[in-house]
């Protein structure tokens, strides 16, 4: 088994442990990540719109 595959499996195991051990905090974290991604996408769209319309 190579190191990359092992690191991936360890990462998945840690995520599953976090979700099982602290589901409320995990849900909050996912919500924060989604909000960050949405805000980032809106900022990029606004930037590109201002570049072409400015």
C-alpha cells in the first residue's frame, strides 16, 4: 500500500470519527464551509462582472 492511499484512508477515518463523535459540530463546520464557498463564488462573479462592465 502506498503512502498516498494510506493517507487518504486515514483522512477518511478521521472525518468519520469526527462526524460520529461530534455530529452537531461537524454539521456546523460543513455549514460554515458551504457559506464560505458560496461567498467566495459570489465575490469572484462580482469581480469578473466589474472587470467586463467597469
